[in-house]
């Protein structure tokens, strides 16, 4: 089961709106507003790499107010 963290930049003053929309997406386990270079951090868990790609490209990036994303795919879990 692929896990990824997506860092999201939004248009100014759109963080809360984008966070609400991101949180509605299936597979989003956690999402937070950040201080710093990026505005939102979302953790995604999907059934396949194809589902991960679809979630990022066709759902997150299509949200009004999203300017850019940076995806970090987990290589190995600690525990």
C-alpha cells in the first residue's frame, strides 16, 4: 500500500479552503496547514501507485487555489 506526503502551495489566503477540499479526498489520512515554504501537508495512503497518481494529479492539483505540489513517496516505514 503506497504512502506519500504531498506538500501543497496555495494562492494567498486560500489555505483553509484548500485544506477542507483536500480532507474530503478518499485516501487522505491526515492534512495540516503549515507555516513556511509550503502551505499544506497531506498524508495519502492508497491501494496502488496508479491510485496515488490519480489522487494527486486529478484530485489535489485540480482544487481551485492549488498552485503547486511536491510529492514525497515513502520508501520504508519505521516502527
